[in-house]
């Protein structure tokens, strides 16, 4: 048995060690966190003071610290209503934070025209996307590039996207889809069906009708085709998810995995097309109406002698992702909204049906039905914009930002600037004074 004095000494030492450990923990963990939070709050307070005393356009708003209105803007269920409510409360131009950066929202046809003119005049803006969007589309995508590289990609890609080049594939896909719908004996989810339909049309165009049919017949390739359809669905969901691709089991994490698998298949197809092109002499290249999108993109590469006017294999892959997204999600959205309106409005549905039937029976086919249909679809896209906003970043190029004109003043460099498309289409009483008609 230890002497009482020695036992007390040991107990005191243990108590001191416990206190030391607590102090070390507070010093190593808690103090830096408290200091960081205090610094952020101080910086935010100073920024607010600076903004309020400067001539930055728009009334300030922001739901959350640092995040601002990011959540409301990127949520598919609120991105349109957010713009309308903000416009009601703060006027056509307001400022907040989006994606951890200061952002000016511009709505109203007149203000958007002024912004577009300024952008074209100064050419000092760049594409602005969440980091996982850039990774999912690819760094060579025409959607995420800016400036000269963007213009170069457009000049190569636009010629191969003429609708007349793929009219046969689209017609065959539509006929097949309508036939399947007619044969359905029970209710079926129309939204999912439209997504699968538009995706299958896009892949028929990418792969080419000949390869599509060949893959459908072959068990191995049919499996590869099904995998492509599934992986593109997984990939597209990642675009509508938070930027958490670094966290396992999240939607954007699975989307990046799916992208890798799709990329591998596309590179295999590109190699197959290159072998065919190399083995075919120039005189036999007369299959214009049967070419796949991949083959046309390869021609855009091989038929241009200048090195800066070609597409690399990675650029072809990245832009196929972009084109598939543009031709599937937005198209499916418009189709779904159109059918929703037709289901609600018997008068419009009957009028459209009468126009189509009248044209089919007429000896001299005119464009009356097409004009009526275009007017209907234009109104559908106004009420349900498939692309509710687009965001740009003002580069620090020496130009003094972008002038919004009038009482609003100039947006400084490094700010994001957002075209509030939904806020304009749904709430611009000047441009759309009588929306119901």
C-alpha cells in the first residue's frame, strides 16, 4: 500500500494530465474552428458594408451565409419559382451569392438584351458551372469552354448537327415509340418513357442507324447497348445532384463512374470508325445519309489540315456527352410539358388535332399545321422553360466589368452574372402582357 501523500500526488498528476489533454484538444481543434468562423463572419460583415456603400447593381438578398441562394437556384423544384419570387420582391435585377461567389441576377427582356450586347461587345465573360458539371461534361465540351476555343469547337460541331442529316433516324424512332405507346394496355409513366425515347434517339444518331440495328441483333452488343442506356441515365442524374462526386455512394459519384464506362465504349466505337475510314478509298465515301454522328465528327477532324481546326478523340467524347444531354433531358422536358398542357386543355388539343387532320387530307400540303404546332410549343417552352437560367463569370481582363445601363450601373469583374430566363418568361408583363393567350 502506497503512502497517502504519494497516492494523492499520483491522483493530482492524473488530474493534471486530464486537464492538459483537454487543453491540447481545445487548442488543436476548437480554437482554430472558432477563429475560422469568426474570420468568415468578419469578412462577410465587411463585404456587406462594402457592397452597401458601392454602386454594385441590384438589391441584396441571400438565404444562407456563403451559399446565398445556391440551394434554391439549383433545386429543380424551385429554380423557376425562386426567380419569379425574387423578381417580385427585389425588382428585375438583384444580387446574392451562388456557388460561393457573388452573383447578379438579371431578368426582363430589355435588361437581358442589354446584358447580351455588353457581353458581345467586351467578350469578357466565361462559362460558369459547378466543378462536377465540368468533370461530367468534359473539359473539351463546347458547353463549358469560352472564347476562341468555344468558337472553334462550334465551327466544327455545328455543320454536323443539321436536322436533315438525321431525319430518317428520328422518323424511325418516333414511329417505333408511337407504336409501343399504342400497344400499351395499361397506364405507364410517360415522363420515364419520354426520357428513354429521347435517349434512344440520341444514341441512334451517335452510333448510326446501321450500328444500332447491328447491336440490337447481337447478344453481346445488345448487352453493351443496354449498358450505354443505363449508364447515360445514371450520368444525367449526376448533373442534377449536389457536387459530391468525391463522396462514395452519392448520385454524382455514381455519375462519374458511369461516365468512365461510357467513355470507354465511345473510344472503342471511334477506333472502329477510324479503321473503316482508313480502309475505305475516297471514291466510296458516299454514304452521307447513313453516317453516324461519330463518323461526321471524325470527318470534321480528318478533313481539316490545320492542327487548330480539328477534334481530338477526347474532344469528340466530351461533346457527345454534351449533345446527348442537350438532346435528351431538355427534349424530354418539353415533350412532357406539352402533353401535360394537352391533357389539361381540351380546346387546344382539339384545335391542333383538327389542323393536323386537315393537312393530311388536303391535296396541297401547306404549313398551317406546322405554324400552329410551333406556336403551341413556343408557349409550352415559355411556361415550362427547359433551361431556366444560364450563368457566366466576368473575367478580370482589364475591362471594367459589364454595364447594365440606366440606374443599375456596372457589375465588377470576378462576379457571376445570371440570365434569369425563367424569371423573364414567367413574369415579364411588358413582353408577355397576356400570358393566357
